[in-house]
């Protein structure tokens, strides 16, 4: 469970004032191509049964989702807990 909190902390740090300028500059709109690209990289990993890439590529999709959640939380819209509630409460 501690990795979950690590991921939250890393994402928040990257978006913070002292964080990464690239991550700080991102918006939901600017991240759209990256999300599509990362999701598209999962499919060949599945097709080729490449377990190493199947471990890596969904992580890239997850991290892109984390940044989207962080941006939304910063705007006061929704936060990661809301996203997780949406998954778990279905």
C-alpha cells in the first residue's frame, strides 16, 4: 500500500513549485496526445505477450492518469480519491 502513497507524493512533487517545469506546464488538453500514445503502446505488448512491456506500459498510462487527477485536484474539481471511488463503487 505504501507504493500508492509514493505515487501520490511523486505526482504532487512534480507538479509543485519546486517540481518539474514540464510537468507543471501540463494541462488536461496538453496531455491528451501522451495518454493516447501510452495507451496505444499497451496493445502491442499484449499482442506480443511481452510481459516486460506489459509491466511498463500500463504504468505509463497510470502515471498519465495520476497527473490528470493532480491537475483536477489543484483546480478544486475532483481528486484521486474521487477517481478511485468511481472505480470501486461501480
